[in-house]
C-alpha cells in the first residue's frame, strides 16, 4: 500500500487508501462462491421490489418524474418502456425499490442497501455495457462500502441524533458500485469518496411521511442518483480532494462528535474477508422490519396449534421500544403492527396484496381482531437490538395461553432464506405485473447472471 503526499498536503489516510484500492480492484477480484450466490439473492430481491413498486404511489410518482425528464437513452426504468439518463433511471429505480417495505436491510449500519446500490449499479452497468460478473462484483462492493460508512459513525447514535443513516451510507455504496463499473483507479476512487461525501445528507424526519414518497426518495432514489452522479463526474475527468478525512473541516470533524467520535478504522475493517452482503437481511414478509419477527411467531402458532382468529381473546406482541415506535398504529397497512397481525390471524398468512390493501384497514372484522392486539414495548428486547426479536402470546377462548419467541427472523443471516424461498417470494411479487412467463425468465436469468454479457439483455425482461 502506498500513501501519497504532495507539497504540504498530509499523506492520505491509510484506511482511505486501502478502501480506494479495494474499490479500484473490485472489477478484477472474483467473489467467493457463497458471496456471489448471496449477491444474486439481493439483486433478484431488489429487482422484484422495483417491479412490485410500479403499482404503488411512490413508484408511480417516480415513473412520472422520469418520463417527464427525458434525456439520453442510457438506462431502463424498471417496469416501463422508459429509457433515460443514468441519474434519472437510478433515482426512479431506487424509489421503485423502496416503494414498499419488501427490500433488504442491514441492521448494523441501519441502512437498506439494495434499493440504492442495486439501482445505481444497474443503471451504470447498462450505460457502460458491462456483463453480469462485473455487475455482481460491483453490487457486493457497494454493500461493503456503504455499510462501513455509517458503521464508522456509530450508526445507532448517528441516527438518534437525527441523521438519516438510510440516506447516508447507501450514497457511498452506490458511488462505489457505479465507480467500479466505470473502472476508476485508486486515486479516482478517493475522489469518488469525496464526491459521495459532499452529497451525503438526510435527516430522520422521513418518519412523518404518510405517503412513503419522500421515504422512497430518501432511502433509494437519492443515494442511487448521488452515487451514479459521483461516478459520472470521475468518468468525465473531474478531480477532487484526495482525502476527505484529512485537513481542516474534514469528514471526521463534520460528522463525528466528542461523545461519538468517528472511527476511520471501520472503513477498512476486514475488507475482502468480511462481506457485508452476507450480513444483510432479506425480508420474508412485505412489511416493515419490526413486524417481521411477530409475523414469524404468529405463523408458527397458527400452523402448530391450528389457531383461528375467532379463537383468540387477546394477542400480546412484544418488541423493543425502538421497533415499536415506528409501527404502532400507523396509517399505512404494511407498517402497522396491529393491522398486519390481525390480517395474519384472519388469513393465516400475509401476502403482498394483503399488506397493501388500505381499504381493509377499515374492514369491520379486521378492526374487531385488531382491537384484541396489544403492542408492548419490552425493555429486555431493547437489550438485544439491533436483533429484531419478537414475542407473541395468544390467550385463547378455551383458556390456553400459547407463546412463541422469534429470536432470528427468517431472512436474517442467522436464519437465512434459501434460494428457493427467495425465488418464490420474488416470482410472486413480479408475476402479477410482468406475467408468469416473463417473471420466471427474469428469475432464471438472475440465477445465472454471470453468463450475461451485457446488462442491456435484461431490458426486455424488466421493461
């Protein structure tokens, strides 16, 4: 590893240099087999989120925006015939991918990596006519980089201070993925980090967004657009500060505090041996993350004991206070704990359709069952956060009390979904929109993505 020093400028921070070299070498560095497989899981999961998002309000607004902007035909807006600039395509696809609550999440960094990173990589791979192998390596790289940037700031405290980790980290991840696809060298990679840092922003006020439109932009659209913008600058010969972590008014000073100092070592920690995509969760249910564990528990009780909604006198749901805050009696079905548990009890399952059926929130039977559900903020479960555990206790009319504690949500790295389970989820998300044949072909194509020579081959399947 070589540090550079010019004139009176300090040598580049070793960790930044190591990260820059990692970004620059990603296109030539084979992924371990299990990492490549897991990357395919997240690519398919994000593409399915994009396609399903075309029917939801945030997705419809993103599509209308992209259609209104025009621009050079560089990349596809998923689920449409629109070809537009990489920036517009990345923004629209990022919003599509987070129109719903079905996209992936990374607990330690407090980010949803896929909606921003996969969207940026897809747009840039199309523009640069890169193949499936380069695309997969770029995506895995993006997860490595983006997650480390919020972890270096102590993601949980950073978020509690009001910053939007979900906007911040994925900007760096999207930039790294797009930068790999335009083949930046190590010095350009440092400049890429600088331009990502200058664009990284976001405040946690998105929690008050009732229609999910701003949230889709904050989590997916903005980071994806920022990332491809940074990479496009470098492709056009832009230069920048060699090290955003050095000198007066630097990144560490701007985003660290005396009580929460930024840890630059986190940026290079275990690069090439710990792949953060392996620690990223795929959601089994198309609902907010805090609702995943209770639904897992409810399903186990329903199937093991044959429970019906009419059997239940009371349903107590215990989650951490941090989890409960975001899902307590919300106005949108897929982020309302009480509503989704009522739906699970009545239907015996939760589907994409049922988790987005807003009129059903006013259905008399659903409201009756919902009235028997108590959401409890459990301080003991806060102690295991960010593990999103849940405990469900059912009191039945016959006097029985049934309890299930989900310690590892299905789809987390401790309880990972299989290829077949991911395939089933994604096929059922896409088939109503693409048709069964095209959805099946798209799934099969992603599972053999390393054979694709040019990502534009996906256009007929995505459009």
